[in-house]
C-alpha cells in the first residue's frame, strides 16, 4: 500500500473537486497523528456545509478505520467521552481513551456550549482535563479530530460563511483545515468500506513512525515570509503540520522547501473556497 492507494480508498463514491481536496486533507490527517516534544503534529479538520453534502457519510466512513470513533455531538455526553470519577471505582476513562486514529464528531454546531468549549484543550494540546469535586485529572490522547457542522439556518444567507458557524472563535481557530461544502450531493448507492485494515494500519504505522525534522531555516523563512494578518502564528503551524505529513507521504524524514510549497498551495486552495474566492 502507498499514499495514492490511501487517497483512492477514501469515500470514493463522492465525486468532484471539493471532495478530492477533502480526500487529500483526510489522507494528510491520517499521516499526521502524533505529537512532537512541544508541538502538535495532528491535523484537525472541520467539514462545514449545508445538509446533504456528504459530511456524515465521510465521518462514518472514516470511523471504520481501527482506532477511530464516530459520535454525534448532540447526544454525546462529556463524561462518556472524556471520563468521570466514580466514588468506588475511582477515575473511569471515557471512550476517547480508546481512540488512536480519528475522533469523528458530527453535528458539532448543535452541541452544548460546555461541549464546544471542552474542545479547546483537546484540539490545541491533545489533552483532556476533568475537574470534579475539587479533583483534577489530566491525560494525553493521541488522535486527530474530524468534525462536521452546519450553518445556523442549515443554509448560507451570505458569503460571510464563518459568521454563520455556531462555534466559539477559539474552537474554529484550532481547526487546521475548514472545508466549505455548499452544494448537495446525491449519493445513489451504498458505499462499501474497502480498505484491508491490516494493510492500512501497517502502512499508517510505518509512515507515522518516520521522525520528520523541520530544519531551522525553514521555520525562520516561514515566520519571515508569511507572518501577518492572514498567516498568523497558528496558521504557520498548520503549514508545518501539513509539510510534515507531506514529507511522510514521500517517506522522507526531513521537511524540504518543495513540501512547504506543496503545503502552502494546498492550504490556500482550501482557504480560498471558504472565503468565497473560488468555486468548488
């Protein structure tokens, strides 16, 4: 199995330019999962669009990958997901402790404010902290988040797309890639998950095991060239995460200038669709 096999196997029934971009983004996400010493490598993705654009289909497809989990944020409980303290059993870990690939969160916009705010630490630091009855329990997780959300009215009233996303700005900002899906897609046939999971996990474990280094001159060039209103420090970190995933796709252990250029080109193409500058 190789990187192209991974891309080709991801929800192939969804056709079109935007779904090709989503496929590539999810493939990078699967290669990215992990954490450097002081840096999150995992790429988080938000699928944002009107009903009928395949968001739930994508999430449920990905949840078939071993170590992944699908939840509906409308019905999921924070104790059930993160864990809780039991007076007799002590701390009981939640479902997230068993996730080692993708946490798929559907209907994120319809979750409670408490649930939305609980994602800040998870997305930023891959960490969960539970405070209960003067006790605080923290633990690290090793995953990436693939979430889906609708606009407030289930359709876009204007091209100020992010203004219609019912999520805190702090949560929105922690997603590395936000895909705008604004055209309904009729999926006529049931799609069968076709990956051989043994082969898939062998490939993912192999490429994730590559300890990709980012040369200091690349970090400096990124900060000098792209700092500013559009490329904030957080967005520059996204480019680094993408470039590291791209390096893994080539089975390279060093981020090279060509990978940074590839990451920039991809990121800008996704961002432009969200900003309404390009057609999907």
